[in-house]
């Protein structure tokens, strides 16, 4: 797949895919699959009652996460993952937020990444379910990303992550909050916008959106990356609403 900029120049999917992978990882691990979770031993860490078991968390995540049938004419770009430990960079970013300790997470399950097949566009989406030991932790993490401190942390760390890709030149980076979606109560949204260019291509607009919500001890998020146009809001809202309905239909 190739994406075309305003001048008609074409950039390979390989270059964009490499950038997409890093941006999606940075967003998912930092802010409610995006920004929630992680700080030193003194961090907020209330755990009253019994935490969900790993088996319960896995069953729940598999029931909630995106499936191929949720998307039209999409192909699987990469398989999902289960239970990856936080990386040092993730922990550093989480400490910036002062959110819950990521090492106490019960389980993190990332769905397969689905790639769109629209000619002239690069679109990838996936979802993530993170299960905390207690509902209070998930709620705390969701609140953290809404603060000015949370946004400041993203503005500090994500451009640095982009600079470490080594696969593309990128332009000025903006990090902006997105409005809550009416069909998903309590949702949040964050947008990273920049431009990427290769050895023979001019700047191409690149967008990475992170949207999510918390329900009980679970943090559920949608990551949508695209070029040269952002994914339409109505498409993101439809997918997040699918995740929300499933999250409400199942319990931990």
C-alpha cells in the first residue's frame, strides 16, 4: 500500500509502517493504552478486595478486543500479543504521570493490528485491554491522562520516541486532546500529528489517535494511525463504541 501527498509523491508502506509501529507502541503503553499506569513504589496503589485472575483477565480481553469482523475490507497487518512486560521507556513515561505501577498489572492484551485497503491511504487500527488489580487503579489512570501534567508528559516523550525510529524524517509534532465521544461515556482522546518523509518523498501528514475508557478494573483503548488523512471521527467512534458495548456486556 502507498500513501500520496498533496504533490502526488508516493511513500512506501514499509517506511510508514515502521513509524506507525513505534508511535502506536508509545501511545498504547503511555496513555490508557495511551497513558495510564506506572510510577515508583510510592505511587497510588489501592487494592481492596480480590484482583481478577490472569485467566479471567485473558478471557475478558479476548471477548472485548477488536476482531476482523469489526472492520470492513481490512487485513491483518500483525498478530496480537499477551502479557508483554513494560519496557524501561514505558515506565519512565508512566512515572511522569504519577499513575499506577505497571508491574502490578494483571494482564495486557493487544489485539491484532488491522490495515485498511483503501488505495492512496495508509490506515492501521488495533485495540488494547489492560486489567488492573482494582477498579480504583483504572479510574486513577484515566484521570491522569486528562490532566495538564499528562498532556505535558506526552509532549515531552513522544517526539523523543519519534526521533529514535531512524527510519524517517519527521516534522513538528503536535499533541492535542480530542473531545469525548457521545456514544462512549467517560471516553478520552489524544491526537499526535506530524509529517513524515523519505529519501525521495516530500512531507506526508501522519496522525496517531489514541481513544479509550475505563470500566471496572479494565482500561480499554483504540489506536488509529493514518496517512495522509486522519481516520474519520465517525469511524473511530463506531469502533470505540463496539469496544464499549462488549466491555459492558462482560464482567471481571
